């Protein structure tokens, strides 16, 4: 089991800067889909269930 330390700062509607131990990234949410500057795509399928993949 890993330990995650993250900080998320909102920049505007659906846009965030995510700061973690490994660096910073930007994410943009459009509806149920979130795109990350690190090349990840997340789709919220149901509340509490998310599909995440690398682009």
C-alpha cells in the first residue's frame, strides 16, 4: 500500500494544478472526462468508479 501526498489548486472552471512528490501537472475536466498534462485520461464511469489510462 502506497502513501500519496497531493495538493490540488483550482485555476478556473475545470482546470487544476496538481502538486505531488514527483512534480506538478495541469489537468482539465470536461464533463466526465479529465485530461492530464502527463498524458493520462480519466473517465468517471459511476460515482466512486473511474477508468484511467495512459494516452
